[in-house]
């Protein structure tokens, strides 16, 4: 009986030893990212490829860029994928992030009702269009959440020198998909990334009013949380995800993603061959 008990204990210990490396290799990677990468359908498309390739699981927290970087700064995630380059550079300069890499880009657009009450449809000058929106006193819906889109919008208003006032300006504090739905309900304009708009176009009926201004360029970067500040982060998993999404395989996958038949993200990692 005693011999049998010792044998069972030995098998249990041996099993634990063998399972430990496997459990470590499968530790989930926590990714904070913007609502645009999730609402557009990009991450549900990309991450199963990564997980099948590596055996690693990715847990996604989709919020605005400001919140995504805050989660990374606090060590609550392992890696962050965002689109606000000044904030990204500040995050890295403060020692909170390492191994930042370019991933992809798309562009911002202003969308609104097909009736175009501000008369801006067809414009390629974002500042002139926003000035007309202010002057016409039509409703504008702002993300109001310190996301990359919200930060860009605030920069545009600063360049214009004014912004809608009172009831004409709604600071929603919501994700991009929800703001697009709100703009449709309120017959209003809003600033959005093209990918999320494409995913919500049929549902909202909003049309593109302003596009094509170089000022509306929208680059995305991925950054690992610095393990020197947060020793508990899964830096191995973070690096694994960064390496894959910027590899030729990951970049081809990004280029192949379509919304309603349209390419909405364009790879920009330096690993991409011309």
C-alpha cells in the first residue's frame, strides 16, 4: 500500500514537471488595443492565424488609445497596438514600453448624413470642412475618450481655431462603432477611421464627406510593455506577437483583410519587401 502511494506521488510530481513548460508556453498574451482594430473585424481575422501558428492565446482589451496605453503603463497588459504616434513616443521615452514597431496604416475620414447639411461632401481639406461644420452649426459627434481618433480630432479643432459649441457638439465617451451609430441617429458628422466606417457603413447609412487630406494619415504601432518596470508581464508572448504581426506572414495577412471587398489596412512594417 505504502509503495503504491509513493508511486502515485512520483507520477503526480513528474506530470507537474512535464506540464510546467507547456503551461508557461501557453500563458495568454494580454493585448490592449483600439476599438478600430476590433470593431473593423481585423483582430478577429488576424489573431486566429497567430494562435494557430504559435499555440499562444491572445486576450484582447479594445478601448481608446489613451486607455490602451494607460493599461500598458500600469502593467495590466503585455503589449499594446495603438494609433497615436506622439502618445506612443511619449510612452516609450518614459521607459514604459520597448520594441515599438510600425505595423500598418489607413486614414481618417469625416462621415455624415447623405443630406450633407454643412455642404462639405467631396472636400479634400479637413480644416476647411471642419470650419464649415462649425459655421453651419450642425451636430458633430466626438469620441471624447482620449482615443487616437479623439486626439486627432482635437488637434484639428486647434488648427481650425474653433469647434462646435453647445448642443452642436456631443462628446460621447464611446468607441468608434457606437459613435457611428449615434451620428446616424442624430443626423450628425463625425471623424472616423476608414476601416470601422466600412464595417458600419451599411448599418448606419452615413456617407463619406471628407477624405484624401494628407493630414488624415493614420499610422498604427505595436509596443511591448517594459519588463524592467513590470517583471510579471509576458514579455516572451509580447515579443512573439510583435515579431509575427510585423513578419512577412503577418503583413500579408493584414494586406489581405477586406471589409465589403475593400482593403482598409495597409502594412507598413520594415520587414515588408517592395
